[in-house]
C-alpha cells in the first residue's frame, strides 16, 4: 500500500492512500471516514463491507459501461450496506445531485462512506464541493485533493468551482 502526500502551500499536508483493490478502479482512502474510487464490481462490494464502510454512494448511470446500480443496491442491502444512487453524467453535472450528496456524506449514520463513479472523475468534483462547503477548505487545497482523487475533466472542475462560489 503506497501513501501519497498532497501538499498545499496554504495549509498542512493531507495524506491520501492510493491502493490496488481487486474489482475497484482508482481506490483512494481519504481518511478514516471516506474512500473514493472509480468503477466497482458487485463482487468488490464484499471488500467494501469487509473494510467496515457503512454506506456506498454511486454516481454512475444505469448501464454505463456495464454499471448495474439495481444489482449493486440489492447486493449492498444483502451485505448490510446503505446504498445511495445519485446518477449523473460527467457532461451534465447537477446542483441537485451535489446537494443530495452533501446531505448523505454529512450524515454520521452513513460513515464511513465509500463513494464511486466510473473513474473517480465525478467523485473528485463532488469531493471538491464537499471539502469547501462542509469542511471549510480553501478552493486551492480542495481542488488539489480532488485532482489527486481523480478529477480531470475541465467541465466538471468548472461546475464544482461555480457551485462552491455560490
């Protein structure tokens, strides 16, 4: 397991742990209460549960590159995980989804939370919003962390930055 240190000139360093996890693309442990990732197989939800996560947030759309949110919800329920499907396309982010995500991630009953999409790009955008709106981080620090997690789309980055400016 390799650790990646994300430094910010304005604030102290934040440690993120990137890890190869079978069935989970681009897994990043952010802290004790959150992990962010890309595409996650139904079978990998057993590993998510084994790591003591309480909830899963999925931003993938139905049928997106083999995504099966209905099957994932059923699997999550079977193994005792809460499941939140908040689908959106990277080309069409939604303030309503961001608001719902902030409610879910802020609820201690949903922690620790495993958050994923296809590549961690959408996760990074929503994580940037969470860091600024809920954690009070400055935009530069939140953006740097979001990019380390997986945010790479200029459109999603602009959406997140506009959202936090409101």
